[in-house]
C-alpha cells in the first residue's frame, strides 16, 4: 500500500470506530467502494493499519479444571501406546475414554448454573496437558545435549559402520538396490546378496573433522573392523597426511566393537576404548553426520558410474576422501580438515607399527599373571617389574599384554579405573647379568633397596594399631612385646556361647538293648607264684608254716583276687597261726 491508501484506510477505520451501533457495515461498504475493493479485502487491510486494543487477560487464565493427578494418568496412558519409532497409537479421546470407563479420572467440571458435571473436551484436555508440560509432543523431545570437545588432533577418533542401503556389488558392478525387490519382507532376496552388500566404514578425527572412508564386503565383523582401523592408522598417500594411533576411540556397543580381537588391538596400542550406551548415537554424532556426507557427496556418483570391483570403489573413495578433506571448509574450525589436522604436535602423533605387526597384536590375547613376592610377573619367557603399578599386591593377578611400541623390553599392565574403564601402565622387562642375577637386585654389602609399601602392608599396619589400641606403629610393636591382650580385653571370645539360651529338650523313650557282656576268666596262680608275691608283701611274716597253710587253704591254686585277703589274714596276730589248721581254715571261710 502507498501512503495515500494507508491514510484512506486510517480514516475509514476512524469512521467505523465512531459510528453508532448498527451502522459500521454501511461505513465498510462505502469504504470498499471508495478504494475499489471487496469488503473482505478491506477488512484484511484494516487489520494492518488499525491499532487493536489488547484483550484483558481473564482472571482464571492458566488454571485448568483437569487436576494434575488426572493429567499425569492421561499422559502415562498416551506414552504407553507409543512405539519405539515414536509413533503414537492412542489418541487423547481414547485414553480419556478408557480411564473414565475404569473410574480412574473424572476429567470434567461442574456447571455453576445447572450444577451438572460437564466432561472436558479433548481440546481442553490437550491444552491442560500442554500447561502441565505433560503432552506427548513435549515429552518426546530429545533430552538436552552437552557438547563434547577434544584436546588435539588424534586425541579422539570415532568409528562406525553402516550398510550402504543404495548399492550392492553385483557381477556387473555397483547397482542400486530396488526397494520392491530387496527389503525385509523378502528375506530370500536379501540372503542372495548377503555377501555382496557393501558396508561403509567411516573413521573421523574429532578435533579436525578429518574422515577416513573404506568399503568392505560381507558383514560388520570384528575382522573387518580391525582391518579398517589398522589401515586408517597407516601412513598412506603423500597427499593424505592423516595417520597415527588415536589416544581414545569412541564406538557404539555393536558385537564387532566389543569383540575380543578388537579389544586386544586397542589394549596393545594403548587406545582408550569408549563404548557408548545403547541408544546414545548422539554421543558420536560426528561420525553419524560423516555417513550422511559420504552418501550425498560420494555414493550419489555411483548411480552415474558403477564400480566393478571392491578395489575400484575403494580407490574412488580414497580419491574423494583426500579431495574432500583438503578442500571442504569445516563449519566449526572455518578451515579445511587436513589444515587443522596438520596442527598436531610431535608428542601427540603416535606412529603405528606395520600392518603385519598390528594384525599380530590383534590376535595376541592378554594373559593373567600372578605377582611374585619380588613384585615381578612372568610374561612371554621374561620377567617384568610391576612394582610401579598403582595398588599392586603380592599374590594378586594382573592382566598383561604386549606393548607394540617396545615389544622387546616392555609390556603393558591393563588396569580398571574407578570409572570402570581400562587404563594401561607400562612395565619394564628385567634384564639378567651373566650370573643370572636381576640388574635391579641390591648388591650385598653395597646397596640397600626396598619396595614401596603395598596396600596390603598399609592395611596390616592399620589393623595392627586397631588390635593393640594404639595410634602409631611404634606403640603397636611395644604393645605386642608386652604381650598386651588384643583389643584391651574388651572382647569376650566365649560371650556368644554363654549368652545363648539353649532350649530344654524333652526326653525321648528308648528300648533296652540286650548285650552279651563277655566274661574274662583269669587262671589261678600256682602256689610257688603266689608265694613269691606274698613274700614280697609280707616280708618277715612269711615262713614255711605260712606256705603250708597256703597249700592247705588253696589246694587248686591261688586266685588273683584273693591275694589282698590272704595278706590281711596273715598279718593278723601270730596266735592265729598257732591254732590248728582246721580252725584257721574255718575262720578264713574254708570247708
């Protein structure tokens, strides 16, 4: 509108505002004729020039008749109906209907005029969910993300594999996969080209954004992953400066990423492996975005010129990779990817061993070795000093693996930190002299060496002070020498026995057992044997007359049990012996 039309519209709006009730239509009709437009067009243009007085906010604005508890129930039912692809299967109407029918919600308000309960409409319930921030559209948004940073080139790499959904390598080269022919509904067709499908591996350097691209056939296997990583670490073309061993490697929790040989390779290379949580693909968003770049910038060209072999497509991928890294400006650094990677320093660039050595390291499984009392472990036929390993103790087992940088004179102890991640500690090989002594040994009379205190030793000292009730090692030793009672005699070792109230058991009936007790019969002593024993007991009392009495008293031999009685009888006054033998026999109980 030109200034004249704007002024005319302002005058028409002013006349309409001042017109009496019921005459505004006539004003609008006259204005439409004046401008030569329809009334609808006039009304639309008046909105552009008229200053509208804002409506007064209602006193109950922001309040809802739907209680928070009912809103949470409705939202929970809606979330339960959402599929893994975030497709909502239930509507608000169905969720409210089900909850109402089960008597779980009311979702209504009482009409002040009639006193009747009026159900809330779906629109009112939806607005209430929005106000409570419980609407599925609000809840399904991604959680807030935290940006990640790395310190220098080769500090952190990200690696990921993706199936090339558009191409497979047929006999006549790379061909587009027809979605009507190759999809999950026809697994037989997918099975036919299973070994011909192209898998795309992308490795990115987090700091510079440099990407490495390589294609493989078959599947996302541990062997393919190791080969790609080994190739990415090697020095390749003179126009490709990207190489070296990363300090950290971020991957997803796929089977190949967590396989034994891949972990072995990372341990031997001292690569800190970081495996993202399931479903947290955003953590390695850089390599995910790199897949999109490859599909748009490189794979789109395969429709116009199909590769015949895997070597050919990798040759083309290498050419495109070097071109893209050298010419494309990164949005974060405002420089080319190779240009930023070239800022790497000497101490930050770790050169990788040859491909053959790397492959050998991938299949060398770490082994557990027991720590000796000399703080050494045996590994690959040599002794290694582990005294510098943090927290090492005699008798424990350490996980030892090869050291690709110093394979002959050092190894690596694999430790697990408090965060659950592996970290690596270099241990030195112990060399022996011509007499078989370790070079680290102390020479008698010349040197004195001792290892640092182990955690076990430190714990022993603390427990010793606790048992003796002291606060230092010297007092603890003095208490031990004084044979002090442990814990100051506060512990009664029998208290758990004496304090236990034992139950009173009811006696049980039993059955008598008839046992044939064997009888022991001893043979009687001869008169001569009995005389020898009695003579030793009686001394001077014994005489020939007592021997005659003994023969008369025991004509068949003297029983053992009668010796005491005979001794007592013969020690009686001598008048007894002068009596006739018949009377003596009668007094002794004879016949």
